[in-house]
């Protein structure tokens, strides 16, 4: 199975979305703790 360039971009977008959500939830939990 060979990864195409399109699937590479798709995986990167998923990774970026996950990181952004993780950072957002981290900030939210810190704000609630204050």
C-alpha cells in the first residue's frame, strides 16, 4: 500500500486538528482552574 500525496496532506491536517484541540482543551482547563 503506497501513500499518495493527497493522503499525506490529509494525515497532516488530522494531526494539526488534534494538536489544536489538545492545546485548546489545555488552556480551557487552566482557565477553569483559576
